């Protein structure tokens, strides 16, 4: 398969209050972006267990986005600080897993930042097209 | 959990064409029908409609469905609707998941229907995987506290509070200003009927103030909000007005005597108000407030904490005796220190950051001199306190430290005796400082103040021991005998004839004795004593006087103006040199050998240590040497028994100044080894404090510290600020300076002093001059009051913090802030207001003339991407039309032009207002002015614009330009939003849960939003929002209970290893207990799940977002890649 033709598969973990809202706002504003992202809705980005990210890559996701409220604005005060720490640990693990670091991305987006959500997806999709599909599991496939 | 008899129903919504226009819904429904566990799948037109919901319920019953997935719009809108729907059909509401195929699919992938449909299918598959594992959950009920808090006392907040209170709920109305009323209270008239704003609002404000169910907390801010719906805990800071609200009757006599004026924000800068003020006559509560920002930096810097700002403020008002009285609250030495103080206050003066620090020392000198010239020093004697008659205090040493101590103790009613060994008191002020700096009679008269007060000063009386004082019946002793001995240089030849030591040299001159001085004098040292010795030597006839100092000019400890004066008198300074030997001939000075120095590394004082340069010796031709390298304490008999420090000075406790002997305290140079006069005064005052406590048998330390609060941000009104330097102080003629001991510095004249006082920035605003206290008959003023923290428990919170106007100095093309006659709508509102600064006449700022032509420029800062404010201010058109009509009604001959891009006249009454304005002759030009220029002679303005209808270029001269400015959220709104976790929009306004259907709900249950904090709006809209928010709050509180979402964490104690990783990360402290008792308190848990993500044993998990429920969804999401590849 030609790398430029494939639509990357991005699993995005969102929080109910900010980042899911920014995705909604992108929709309400009719901002168009590629259909690469699959949103998993959680109450807080702090719920994102690093194992969830690893399972995503293990099962063939080309990219993973961990998203939440801006630091200091977390609906649950400090949840996203944990997210940040866990994300930083995951970043280091990417090399160990044999995965390109650009496959993992962190996005802080408030519920009024629809534009930023769309731009992040467009950006990441573009980047994943350049890097190519996930080497594990031959880029998905199988149920 | 996951059963083989899971029967999932999938419903794919068309949402009309919103989804179906992009996604092939029937195909998606078919796909879903083929998924494992799905018992039924269909597509619907509008799932959320009555019809749609009925269908869902029917299917649940018909097909025995036990799980439901709806693929439609965002769950953030309708999840509650569908949950309620399935509950009605007998299914637990948590056995449901919603897939977003509208906001996340059909609306954002409109170009590619095929991929959009595929994505919809994948998202449904994810949800199906999750929903298999969902479990039934029961909602728990919590009690709702039956009271509410409204934050913000503008018209929205007032409306909300009244409705809540009338419904019977205890309501706390919290307002940050001293009065409620917000923006509306400051308006003149309101459109479209042009009612008088305060006339209609005033009675409503009174009702709020008097309502038995409203707790009005004005001048208060919310510091912290904790809790959850039905149970909020607020910490409110009630700022101190420094006035007892129940005693103040609003008479205003305090305002009349207050000497501090600042720009009045309630008049939008067009007028001033006093530090003690009432925002406007109809203020509720109708009480005065003192605006005190802290302690001015000058006062903090002064070691004795003289209230500088207060005496300067009174001086400015020409109340010279009252100003002097303020100085004398601290010490009697206004004139003495006015001449010799090192003025640390001036170093910290805020004005110094702009042009030049205030000449503070010369100002209090002026006050003392003024008194001398108008009747002389006259102080009332103090009536001694009979109860203290036996508590005699002895002060040994009549220098500044001892005298300051006597001053304070005498004023407390103690019988004080000062023992002075010399023939006259004053210490180094009398015997060290030369007369050309401090004339004798100035010092004598100020020491005389103490005598007038009743202090006994015994001169020519040397005290030999502490015991003899105790025998004489003195109950406490203050030792302040100074450090009058000069330090020796310890070089060869120091004992020769012609070598003097500064302190004894100056003492001899000050005693009137003759001193033989040669023609070529060298003075060794760089402190004030060296300068004094050098300038004295000059006056005694020396032709050549050279100061030899071992460091450089920057390190000289002497007062800079003294050094300057010395050089003006022809005295030379040789830097970086020090003597190594004094050459003698016949045991008299014949010359001096010196060595050059360079500056090395810094020593303990921070100054760079001088290091001799080898082989750089040189000779100086001198016949007199005066050594001025420091002071020492003499080992007096008096000091026997008192513990010395390792430097030979008297050892005392740094806080209480107590020595090792009971009842004996020490201060001044005898402790410090050589400090400034003001430092000595400060220690004398501390000793007085200690002695007073000691004699009253009260703890010496507790509560003794004077509370000085530094000001964090000193506000300076930069628009009215003008650079202006301090006056140069007149000095004696040079010929007299070199030959006589007449006073050199001649001080400021009255006009100069008053002008100098006007430069004071009034940093603290209220300066505690206490003139208000003197005139307040109900005794309502207390400057020691402090902020109070009030804790409130409420069930609902309404946020109505309002907005503020844009400052148009940012868009420089209109000249606001530079040209006098360019003002804003808000300012014009005050000018036409009968209660405003011009009593209702629209006089223009430059000449107070009524203009002949007024121009309005609309949309200043609004609809403007350059300043990131591309929204309409909602009221600008109506406001300007209203003001134009107001002007035309009162002054029909004034020509009025409005430059607007559009006229937005919406709703009933506004088109009529526009027509009325046009009929009255108001000219409306469709344009956006590019620039406003000023005509310098008349201060009139030229407006450059292009008429967009005719294409004509216009250049119109006008007398007054009014800018219709943009509206922005208050800074307080941003802070509060952060504290309460409220979402804000791109422009900083609060964000409602849904712009159409939930305009007063926030995303936080129990927190409602009202008024202009949500965005620019007019008064009726703000009132409506306030009432709507109140209704929302009432709906929450009335049932008494609220159902809490059962989405909280749970611990399996079998797996838990008590590692505390979960409790460490929990923001709510919801985890408690250990071992088998370990559990999550569900009322506190808010359901974020951060604990579950970090548990190494998978022991703690989040209900409804369990690991087993999420992982299948995530894996399904990851695996969808294969199908998407072309």
C-alpha cells in the first residue's frame, strides 16, 4: 500500500470537560479535518493509564493523542498534572517499544478551542502519513 | 459483567440531514446489526424527539434489549435525555452509551462521505464493545443546603438575589466594590425611553440592603470555593473599610478633612475622590470606606517609621502645624533630623523610579523652621500618670537614642530622668556634628520640647554605676552612652603633634576651644565624620584639605550631598590610598607616606576589600592629619557587670534590647558601635516599648511589632503623571562657607515646600494621618481593623461578575489619553449626569466650555481583529444614539455627528430611538474614521473619515470626540473562573452549557451564570438572566435533595496493597482507611479516575469507566486501521 494513500488511525483520549468539548466545537464550527481520529471519552485525562496507550499501539494504532484541559484549568484541579507526568514517561518508552516518538502526542485544549483541535488532527495526520503506518501488526487489520 | 446473553440495541440517528447528509445511516445501522452482541439495529430520523424516544422504548420492551447504544449528536447535550428514556422503559440508565457521529463525524468530514460512514461504523463498534461490560448503577441522593450565594452585585446579581430571597432562601450577595449597583448605577439615562438610571435602580438597591433574607457582603471577594452541587463551601474575604459599618451614619465630615485625593474610578477619571469616600450618594450600604493599600515605602524604610506620607499630605494642604504634629508622633527632632538625617526614606521613595525622589528631609525641616518663625516651639506639658509615679525611669546618655526613649516614655506618663555627663545634652548631635550643618539653637529648642513635656534632664551628671541608680529608686534603666572614642589607625607616628582623631577634634571645636591647624591637612576616612572634619578644617583656615580614602567613591559611606558640598568647598579626595606612616620632624607632623590600593573581593558588608598594591608608596606633603576611621565604645565604669559583645560594644537582645541585668536596657551607638542618628532614635523608641512592658509586667515580645504592610503594586495614574524634579535647596554663599560656621543648607521656602509635597504619589492612598478619626463623632473609624474571612455553606452559586470597558488608548489613532477632548461613552455619561462632576453640563475637559460640535466614533475596539476583539459590543449604537438625543434635548444648538459602520437598532423602541435622533438633527455618517488630530491652539479635533455611501473624503473639525468603546470581561471574572473551574470563551467571557437552551447554566452542576459576565448585553437582558439563574438555583434547592452521579471510584481491599499512590493523587482527599477499612468516600469523589490510572495492583477502579469497560473500546479503536486503508 502506498503510504500517501492511507488514512492513519489515531486513538484520541479526551476529557469530558475540555478536550471533548473542543472536538465538539470544531464540529459546531464545521471545521473540516481528516477522519483519522477515534475519540475515547473519559471524565478526565488523568484517567489515562499508560497501559491504555501501550495497548493502543500494540493493537495497531498509528498514532495516539492524549488530550485534556490546560494545566491549571483541570475540572478536577490536578488530574492533568498526573497526565503530564505519565505522558513524559510514555515518551521515553516510545524508543524502547521501537516506535517513532511523533506517534504519541499531548494536546491541551479548552472547550473554546475548536480550531486548535482540528489543527492538531490535521497536523498529526500529515505527520503520520510521512512516517508511515504502525510497524506493529502491519498497520491494523484483523478484528 | 460480560454475558453471552447481552442484548444490545443500536439506534443510528439521521438528525434530519445533519448526519444523514454525510453519513449513510441505513448502511451504518446494517453494519451494527452484524456486530457480536447486537440483538437489534435500526436507523431513526430524530432519536431525541418524542417519536424517536418512543421507538427506542418500544424496542427495549419488544426485543428484551438490555443495553442501548445511540449514535447521534454529542453526549454532552442529550446523554441525560436518553438515559432518562431507557429508564422509563425499565432499563438501568447506566446501561447506555452514546456515539458522537455528528460533531465528530458528519459535520467535520463533509468532503468524504465514504470515509465518514466508515468512521461512524468504527465508532459504533467501539461503543458496542464497551457497553457489553457496563453494569447497572444506582444514583445516591445528597442533601442540598437551602441557601445560595450570588457573586456580583450589579443589576443581574441584584435581580437574582431578590428573587431568591423573596422565595425564602437565605442569600449571600458578595460584591467586590464598597457598593452594589455595578455599571448601571453610574449611568445617566438608559435607552430607549431615557429613564434616569439611578432613579429606577436606587429603590431596588435599597430593597436589597434591607431584605431580611439577604446577607449583603460588600467590599468582599471570594478567596476560595470548595465542594460540589448542593454543598459548596466558600471562603469570602471581607476587606477592611477601617470603619464600623453599624456606627457610620454617612455624615461625610471625615471626607472634608482627608488630605489625600486620588482619581475617581466611579467618575471614570474625570474627577477625584478622597482616600475616605463613598462611591456615590445612593450607595448601598450608605457607608464610607477607607482605601488603604498598605504602608507607604518611605514609612517602612525609616528606621523609626515616621509617617512620612501623612505629614507630606498635610503639608500639601498647608496645614503645617498638623503636619508637624504627625512628625512629632514619632520623635521631637523634625528640625534636627531635617538637617542631618541620612534619609533612607528618600532611597525608597516610589517617585524616585520616575523622575526624582521627594526631598522628604527638607520637607519636615521646613515644618520645624516654619514653627520657629511663627511663634517658636510650643508643646503642651504632659500630665504624669499618677499610677506610674513610682515607676521612675533613668536614661543614661542624653544623645538621640536616650532622648527619643525619654520622649516616648514621658508621653506614656512615666517620670523620666535623663543623666547627661557633658554640660549640654545632644550627644554627637551637639558635640560631633559641626554647627554649619546643625545650628545650636535648633537642637536646643527641640531638646527643650522634652523639658516642656516634663522630662528632667540633669547635665554635668555622670553616672558611675547601675546600682547607684537602683538605690535612688529607679525601676528601669536605659544605657545609651554612645561610642565617643575614635578608632586608632595604628601606624608609626600616630602620636605626633599635629595628629588629631576626628571625634575629639570635632568635640574640641564644638566646645569652643581653639585648635591649632596647619595649612595642609589630610583627613583619613570616608564616612560623615571625615567629611565633617575636612569641612571644619577648611573653616578654621586650612588652605589645602585632602581626604584620603582607601576605597573608591561608590563605597564611601558618607551622605552624597555632604561629599558634594565638601568638593564644592575646594576639598580634594584621594581615592584608593591609605597611610602607612606619618612622617615626623621634631615630634611634629612633617608629611605622610601612603600606599595605593586596589579593590579585591567583597568583605562581610558586601563592599570590596581594599588590597595594597606592592611598591606603590608615595609621599604626601601635610602638616596636620585628622584620623576619622571609626568609633569605639569607652570601657566605662557604668558598664561593669553588663555583658560586652565580642567587638567591645554592649550586648543586648536584638528584639527587646534587654541586657543581662534585669530592668536594664541598652541602645544607640553603645550597642551598634556607630550608627546614624535616625537609627539611634529608632532604638530609643524600641527601648521605651520594652521598658513600658517591663514596668507593666507584660510580655516583652508578644505583639510588640508594629504592623507594616508593604504595598504589592503601587498604582500610579500614568495618564496624569508629569515629570518634575525636586527643587535645588538654596545654600550659603561660597565665601561665607569657607570662613564661617554659618548654616550652609538654607532649606525650602514655603512655596517650594508645598510644590514639592504635591509631587508625592500617595502610594498607600490613606496615610493614617487620622484627621478623620478626630472629626468622627460616632467614633466609627478604627485604623487597626483588618480583613475578615467569612466562611459560607451554600447549595447553589450564581456568578454575575459583569464587565468593564475597553481602554481605547490601545487604538492610538483616536488620541484617547493624549488629546484632552477625546473621551469615552462612559465618561460622557458622567458629564451629562446631574450628579456628575460637571452637574449635568457636557463641558469638555480642556476648557470646561460646552462644545458646539460633538462627534461620536463607534466600534472602538469592537469588531476589531487587531486587538483580538472581533465581537460586537451589543449596546454601542443604542448608547450613542441615546447620548446624542440627550445632548440635543438640552442643547439643541449643538451639532452632533455619529460615525458608524452600521447602526444596530434591534428590538422594540430602538428603531424609534434612531428615527428620533435623526429628526432632532443628529447626522449619521456610515464610515470608520481613520484618524483624529488635535488643533493645538483650540484643543479641538479634526476627524478624518470616508463616507462609505458617497465615497467622499471628510475632514471635519469638532470640539469633542466621544468613543463608543468595546466591552470586556472583568479581570475578577478570569480569577474566579479559575478558582471555580468555569470554562471561559475565546474572549474571556464565561461559557454557558449551551448557547441556545441553557444560557444560565455552567458546566458545573449547582453553579449558574448571569449577566454581562457571559458577554456584552443590555440591562433587560441582564435582569432576565439574573432572574433565570435564580430560578435555576431555586429548582435545584427546592426539592431538598440532588442525585449524585454514581461515577466514583471503588477499592477492592483484597487486591489493595495500601501503597497510597491513589490517595497521593486524589485532589479531593476521598480515600480513607487502611487494610480492610480502606474505602472511597463517594460524596467527596468527583469521578476523575486519576487514582485508577495509577494503581499498580489494579485495585482501585472507576465505576462506569472501569478498566474492563474501557480496554475493549480502546482495542477496538486501535484495530480500526485496517478497514480504513484504501
